C-alpha cells in the first residue's frame, strides 16, 4: 500500500497543479489581497548593495490601497530604490492583464504553478510578471517582474501567521542596481565618498538585495495619505 501511495502521490500533485486555469487561480489570490485595505508593519530590513554602506535597520512599512507603499527607518528615510513597483503584490495584481499558463516548478521544495501576467494596457510600466504560486495555500512564493523603467526584479516570500491575508513573514527583493535611481537620502547617509565607492556607484552592474523580516502587522486600522508623501 505504501508503495502505491508513493507512486500515485506525484501524479496526484501534478494533476492538482494543473486543475485550475490561470485566470481562476489569479482571481482567488486577488480575493485574498482585497481583504487588506491598509496595513502598518514593523520589521527589520537588511540592504545589500555593493556601493552602499547600509546597516540593518528597524523599519515601518506602510501600505494603502490601491498601491501606496512606504518604507521608513527610525530616521524617517525611505530605503527602497525608486521604481520598485514589484515589491508589492498588490501592484502586480492591479490593472488589466492576461493570465497565461507557464507550467510547473518548485520553490524551496514546494510544488508551484507558474502563471505569467501580461498587461493589456500599453502604457503600463510592467511588461511581464511571472508568478510562482502554491495552489494549495493560494500564495505567491516568488515573482519575477520586468518593468520598462527599472528592468527585471525578483521577489521571494515566506508566510506564517498572516498567510490567510497573503501577507508574508519575510520577503527578499532582488534587483539590478544598474537600472535603479537610488534615493538621495540613502547615498548621503551611507556612502563614505571614497573613489572606490564612487566608481562602484557609476558602474551599478551588480544585483542589489533588500530583505525584510516582519515582526507584526496592524491591518485595516486606517492610514492617512500624508504618510506616503
């Protein structure tokens, strides 16, 4: 019996991954995201960019529909490069798009369904999003997004307490530093001004990484628009 189960289980998983069409799968995840009108989250952020000296910081992350996002450290400076629209799932799911089947894969050992989102609005900054979805929990575990302004970035997420609302416990955002205009405040605070750092900044060819580990969320409590200015 155990041998039969071991043989049939991969077949069952493969069938389950293909059971839902991409549009239905995306709609179910979107319904989860729609439950959150706003949130204020606390956490620790680590930034790894070759030409910047950025220590780990305690941060507040603010979100408000439809796509407002702000990250502040204890000094009130936003540490996220401009144009990082894909750091928020809500932004990826906004607007109109075609959902296309991209096959199957695994993320951290979890079988996932790949769905490609192709915007139908020609003016959209997003060119293509490839989502790696856990169809059992209806969660996006990874997203690769290409935008007109900022090139290609990758977002990986792990979930726990707030999985029912599709809010991650941790996210890792990887981006091409060559394509980004970094906030002036960050460069001013952490660039030591040496020729080595200036040369690196001028040749931003490496990948940058932002890692946020959340300690808690305050959800749907209301956030003033002034917070995002």
